[in-house]
């Protein structure tokens, strides 16, 4: 239940009761969380938030709404309460009289503003009514990724296995119990988070997961500084991930082996949740290959649940150049042939001399941002830059000092 869900209510209240509107906004996130979890305390929360505005029977209105979508039921209850309460009803527009015009010199301006608002609403309604482009499936999104040939094959196998298992289960047939939890191992910038997000969508499409969201977290999002707080903090992330995938980046940092470390408490909480919610929660742990293997082997509970590894190899120089091209296209930049050649040489040099933990696509992203920063400094010095100036990336934009116009491809090496 986001802001869009309450648009009609907020419009209704905009100039009548600012306090109620702010209350709805302030409590929107909390109510959404309660509704998603079907938490029994939702009624008491709604009562606390809205009783002062709508009376004690408001919770009863909400309970008796047969709408399956609880967010919509809440919206209906609010709207009905507003319409039935004369105090909260919108004022009637006063008739235009000479006296009104004389007393309020801004009436004509107000009418014009109202007409403009109506025109904007009409335009928005037409845009909403216009047929949207069909959303791409998870598999289409996966196949569009640059490189990752082996990963695409592994994901296709995972999805096929999960799909057939669900079909056999629905038909009452026996099926082999297999774990959907995964270890994503590889260097940074190799697409682990992106693939996890697509996998969540794929599992949602075939009915394995009810929502298909990805909740990304690291040690700081799970571990607290005092006894007992880590379990609470971890449980909050688990609740947020129910129906989707909990993606734990650099998961090995949870297992430091220090006496006063609370990472083990987070691990224990996650392992219990994996058992309690095995039908609607997938956990993916990710990080450097060697460290992830040590992490999983450090705990029998982890080893028994994470028995499927997906290895993300480093990108080739050609794939990294394609990622650079993709960024240029996405943000409407056009490198000249000389610029692209120079970028290719920089990338090839980095790949050839790369260290063990090479940053892959992150390196390309940083390079791209450095180039467009240099381009911005150069273009900003022009008297009247054209659209072409704003889009074009020149070889000199590869230099840190934008004033040096003598850059060439050999300099870029």
C-alpha cells in the first residue's frame, strides 16, 4: 500500500484536513508491513491511527470489508468514513457573485488555477489509460544480460527443476526435496545481485514465491551491538523478504570467530527461518569464492542447506566494453570511434593486469562516470553548447585534466 494506493483519499483531503493526510502518510509504511504479514495487530494499529478522525466503528468497517486486497479495504473504509461524516465532507463551491469578486480579487486567478489542475488530471488519466508496453519476463531480462553464458544455463536449470517439482506436487506426485537456497560466488561487479533479482522474479512467475521481491542486506543490516538485538534485527529483514529472496552480500563477515561477535546469532536466526518458511523464502549468500566456501563449511547447518553453488566468472575485455556501450546508450552519450577505441584499450589493459579481486562491471561504471565528469567540465566551458556537444564523448574526456586537448589513443593506454 504505497502513496499511489491512497491517491484519491489524499486528493480529497488536500485542502481540508492536512493533519489526517500527514497521519496517513506517516503510518503508511507501518500499515503496509502489517498487512503484508497479515499481522493480528493491524486492527489495533488502524484503531490508534484513525479512531480520533473516524470514530470507534472504523475498525469494524475495515473488518467487514470483503475485499481480498487489504490495502484497498483500508482505502475504502477511509473513503466511506469521509463521505459519511459531514465535518469531513468537502465544502461546496460558493456561487460566483459580484460581491465575491469584489471581496476576493484572486477568484479569477483561482478559477484559472483550477482549470489548469483539471487539465493536468485529464492528461494524467489519458496517460494511465494508454496501453503500457508489455513488461519483459524474467527469462527475457536474463537473456539480455551481457555475457554470463554459464550463469544463464544454471539459472534455466534451477527454474526448470523448481517448476517441475511444483507441478508434481500439485498433482499429488512424489518429488525429490531439493533446496532452493544458493551460494553466489565470484568477484564484485560480476552480476550477482542482478541475477538474484531476476531469479526472484522467475520464481514468482512459476509460483514458487508469492511476491518475488529481493531484499538485499549485509552484515550491518543484520547484526546489532548488544545481546538479543541481532535476532530482532535479523528477523525484521526476514519478514521483509518473505515471499521473495533474502540476498546476503559478503555473508562470510557474519562468521568472524570473535568471542563477542553476534554474527552467529544472525546465522542461527536465518537457519531457523529457512526451516520455518521453506515454502516461501529463498536465501542467497554471496561473496568472494574462497571466503564463501570457508563460510559454508564452517557450520553444519549452513553446509546442509547451501549445497548449490553458482560461480560468477570475471567478464572478458569485450564484455566489459559492451557494458560501457550499454551505459552510453542508457544515458544518451555518444563516444566517437577514437574515444571508444581508447576506452577499449584501457579496459584491455586492466583485464590483462587485473588483481585477484578485480571489480569487473564496477570498474567500467567508475570509468564511465569519470569520463562523463570530464566531458561535463569541458562542455560547461563552451559558450553555447549544442545537443550534440552534450552527448558526444571525445578522447580528451578520458584525461583527468579537461583542459588538455592533446589526448589521443596512445595516451589512453
